[in-house]
C-alpha cells in the first residue's frame, strides 16, 4: 500500500468519503447484518421460553455459580437482560 507525503493512502480524498447515513443504510441492507439483528431479538425470547418450560423441581445436579445466576435472572427485567448478555457473549 502506497502512502503520500501527508500519510494518507494513495487516491484517498476526504471530500469523497461516504456519509454516516449512507454507511448505516449499506450495513442495514446486508443479509449478515439482518440475520445478526434478528438473532439478537429472538435470543431473549428463546431464553425466556427455556426458563418457563425448564425444570423447577430442584433436581439440578452439580449446582454451580452459573445455575445460581440463572435463578437470579428470573427475578427482574434488568437481571434477565444482563443474563442474556452473559449467555450471548459466550458464543
């Protein structure tokens, strides 16, 4: 990659860059971005369904810190949102 005397890339013109609105529109039209945003919307619903239909009989083997955190997640909306972030960040 060649650079000019001022350190910019060859052919770069600051007046020809795309606006933020244009970049957002380009990103929103990409299938990959749409699927990722869709997954971000569906993931909390999947976790909510797992809590609703999950076993609540106390027969959990190897109850550890993660299980305790999952129990706290059902105590309120903020806890649920933080738990969802924790679960999704481990992917």
